[in-house]
C-alpha cells in the first residue's frame, strides 16, 4: 500500500473489513499503521443524522409502500429484493446461510410465498 493511503472502514460496526481495523470515535477518528491512515468510526451516520435519516428513508420507503399496499406475501412475490429479506416464517428458517450456521432445516422462501 502506498504511504499516506487512507482506509475508511464502513463495516467497523460488524467487525471491520481490514486486518488492522479497530473501532475509533469522532473525538479520535484516525490512527496510522505502516504509513496508512485508518478511519474506523463506529456508527458513521450519527455524525450527519438528518442527512442519513433522509437517505435511509428514501431508500426504504418504496419497500414500505409495497408492503403496506399489497401485504408482505404479495409484495415479496413481486419484488425479489424484498423476498431476499425474509428470514423466518411460522418457525421455519428461510435464510439458507442462517439455517446452515445453526445446523437447522432450511425452508425455501418460495414455499411460503405460494
């Protein structure tokens, strides 16, 4: 890596995405490792709450409207992105990775959307 490189770890809240990442704060947001500068502030959107809330609302509102207008089943049938967000239904695990991690049976989401 070039000296003076800046790494911004936006995944620090989930453990980070760089080997040398460690959580920092707004008071002390950066640290250096091998001539690279790391910025690993947790909850980065908190520094711009109005802007981040506006952005999140704009990104999620179309889904909220679909769910409200059509109900969760019909909305998920018509929108693959919503269907990918299903995790459980009536005690069944609809997320294959979670089922594998927990060594539990996986149920195909298509079966609950029928």
